[in-house]
């Protein structure tokens, strides 16, 4: 045998037992933040205050909103909810690089939703998820799950590498229309996975900027959906822009209509003004509703977009920025409240 | 010598004499478009109707708006303009991959502007450009050109790989503040060069979508500038959002203020509400102004943002979507018109 050779190893990964090992070496505010939520490596932007309401943890412990019975007790009953659309959170798998992984997770989640949630309370209706990065597999999943009577929506992540009007996605829309299922778009992992950077100007530095910018994703998807003729091709299809904000919509409709007047021959498949497609085919959920100091200004915005027809109430339970239905929009007229808090969703989801 | 060997060459580039060679083989509307504007390879989104007003070509021919005397005749005199801020178009060099190339073009343009435009008419004031992708060189250029009495602004492209609040850019802002020069941000080559994709959802397919989405870049930059504390660090610095639209601003201020209330400890350098920084340090130019069917709705938006203090008139001459100052906003009250069309710019640019 050869004599032992002297060695220098230039890459040995010493590991933390947990993020807690770093806490004594941190200063505030990072100390409290990392003590509570751990160290996050780049991937997605995560809320430095945690994304969950602390009071939504079930009495037996565990993850907030992970116990159907407690969810009914804390949310459905006190707020007199006839239905609650369960949106989960795994639509973020839409920006996973591997379409087969995404398909496996989507199918498992949909089966879990149907097995462990939807039968548990008559108020529960579910949003299924699909591997949007592989439209053929997504269509198969819609055909498999879509007929379930308690599945009322297909939820996509607003994070994406390609705007949702693109023809790449049209097979999904054909299937959604065929099953009478609206498509929801929900913020998720903007800037993570295979998605584009979370703003058109690149990567912001923190969660505050990232969260404030989320509306921009919705604007991009909406412009794309209208201009690519999705609503001419699939006239019965409806989109729901979930948690993307509301008050930006007048600007977008005005700007798009104005540009359309100058450039309509580049989109000859459109037969109506872009804003008409938006009003007829799209809905927006309320949370997080913008809150100007002067409520009348929000009411003016609502009048500009016919909010009474376009908005659907949402609480975002159990997330940190939950909108209490007894508090928000309480100053709207009675009939507007009835439509936004109840009637629009009842009609859209055929409840 | 060896006998001639038989050869198959598998990559021989046959070339068009010009785009016109393809025209006989195209159908409408592509036939007219490519006959007029040529074939564009991917790079930037270009207007299929051309970006220039056809009537802005000087009598002697050539490029629209390339003759100072004709510009004075066609724009400055008829509209009674005391000053016209010349913004050029070469700020798009800000997304060139090579910072030395960008620096060379920027210096050449600035010298050309000072030599061949600014002395030609007393109404002319100029926006200099800088190689924003190399802040140290940009600072040297600001120190070289900034003292010129007719240079009143530094213009950056809104296309960028990094939002403009990022600390990378702060040396530029220190220099701009030191010279008392506002920084303009102007649409350019979103999605081209080293910029991020032109929307947070990726690449739209056509110019209509791209142009409608441009406002989203401005939103991202504005959120970044405020949240990174640029206006605490450089309190005398002013930003001008040129050609980015206006009506989206209420939504952004409300959403950012709301999020700030929940997350303010993540940006401890901020001393005021985000919307206060925006109102005090930022201006927006009017063109292309949003045009709802009901002008009162635009007026409501203006009231939400104190437009009388925040807006600066701009025509975008000689571009296709020129706003005629005798037409737009003519229904605003007299004092608002006076501030927006004249007084705000006079004060901002020290004219």
C-alpha cells in the first residue's frame, strides 16, 4: 500500500442543525425574523412576518387552515358563508421546471381535495390545479377532475414564463370551457422557478416591493388574454383574477382601448373593444382591496369598472392580510354589496 | 494533387437584397407592413405602423424631427412653446450589453446635442443620456455634461435588468442631485438587450400588448425607488416618469401605502408614507394620456393624485401617438392647465 497521502479538501459542506444556530449571531430585525421563519435561500419572495394568521392554527396545533372543521368554525359560520371556494396554495407548482413533477403534485392535490375536504362541509367548493407547463397533461387532468360536482374552478399561478393569452395555453382553455369551469389566476411564486422576473424591470429586493408589484402580473395576463383573442375563441370561458387588486383596472381598460383604436388591424380576430371582453369575461376578487383614505375615491373607481358586476368577495383566509367581510366595503350600497359578496359568485360558479 | 473531393456544404447564408424581396410572397396585412417597415428580427418590439408621424419628415426629406428648424416651425411656434425638452431616443442604449459601447454612444449623443441642437433655438433644452449599466462611467459623464446650462435632465430607459431603486444605481443619483438635474425615465426597448422580459408574466406576442404593458415598468421602478429609500438618501432628487401613463398611479399609491403599514419595519429607512415620497419627488408626463369616454372619470383620477402638482405636459413629437396640446386636457380648469402645461415644468427644470 502507498503511504498515506496528505490531502486538502476544498469543499466540505458544514451544515446548520437549523436556522436557529444563526440566531445568536444576528441583529434585529433579522434576529426575530429568522428566529420565527428560518433562513430563506433565494427562490421565492417570502413574507418576513410569515404569511399565516397566527390565530388560524387549529386548536390541535399544526398548519393554519389545515383542519376543515376548524376552518368552518373560524370562517364559514361566523361570517355566514354559504359557500367557500377552497383555493389551497399548490398552484405555485405551475412554475416548477419539471412538468411531470407538476402533473404528479397537481393530481395528488386534486385527489386529496376531493377526498379530505370537499365532503367535509356543504359550503366547500374546490379549485383544482393543473400542470399548466404541459397543456396536454393539464387537459387530461381537467377531463379527469373537472366533472366532479364540487370542483368549480381551475386555478393557475399568476407567476409564469409566458403570458396566459399565448396559444400555448389554448388547449387548457378549450377543456375549461367544455367543462364550464372558470379559470382563476392567483399570485404565487413570482420570480421563482421558471417564471419571468417578478417585474418588467427585473428583481426587486424585498417582499414589500414584490407584493406591491403583484398586480403587474395580472395586468400582463389580462392584456395578453384579450389581445390574443381568447374570449373570441372561447366565448363562454370566464377568468377570475384572484388577489391581484382592483383599482388598476380603469387605467388598463382605457390604455388598451386607446391603443386598440390605433393598432386594431394587428389583432383582426377581435370583434369588440378590449374593455368589453374584460367586462364580459373577467371577474376580480376583492382581497386585498385598495384602501384610499377617502372611500369615495374607491367608489369612483368601482363606478369606472362596473364593480357591481365584476367583483367577487374573497377573504384570503388564513393569510396575514385577510379582509374581514363585515368590515371591508361596508359603505357600498346594499345592492352592490349583495352582488359582490354573494350573487356574482353564485352565478359564475353555478352554485 | 488529390482528385477533387465531392462536397456538401450544410450552411450557406443566401441573403435578401432587401426586405422588399419578400413582399410579393406576403399576404395582407403583413405585405403592407413589411413593404413599409422591413422585416424585424427579434430584438425589440416595433410599431407595425411605424413610430413616426409621416408629416414630421422635414421638407428636405430624411428622418422625422431630425431638422431643428423644421421642428421649431412645426411644433414650437404653432403651439406657443416657451421651452421644449429634447429627449432624443438613444437612451435605449441603456440596455446594450456592453457598457463601454453605451458610454461611447452616450457621450457622442450628448456632444452632438450640445453642438447641433441646443444652440439652434432658445426654446431648446436637452436631456442627456448616460451608460446606466456602468454607474462609475455614468457619473463621469454627468460631471462632464451636467454643468451645461441647457442640459436640464438625465434620461434613462425604462427598460432595465434591475429596478431603478437598487443601490447599484445610487452613485448616479448622487451625481444627479449634486448637479440639480432631474432624472427622466422613458420607454425604450423593453424586452430588448439586457432588459428583463417586458412583462412580469414574460414576453407578449405583439406591439399592441407590449405598448399597453409599458406602464408596468414604470410601476416597478417607482415602487423600487420609494422602497429602497432613494428619496430619503437624495431628498432633492426628482424623477420624471415620461410616457408611462398616469391613471394607474392611485392604485399604486394605495396598494403601496397599505402594504407599507404592514411591513414598514422591513424598510426602516422610510420616514413618510410611500405616497408622500411619490407626491413630493416624482412627476409624470401626460402623453399618452388615458382617455375614458367620460372625461369626468379622468378628472376624478387627477384629483386622487393631485395631478395639478404632479403632471407635466408632453407631446411625444414626432411619434405616432402625439398628443396635441390644444386638444388634450382642454376641459381641465384654467389653473390646472396652467400648472400642467407650463408652470410645473418651469419650476422643476429651473427654466
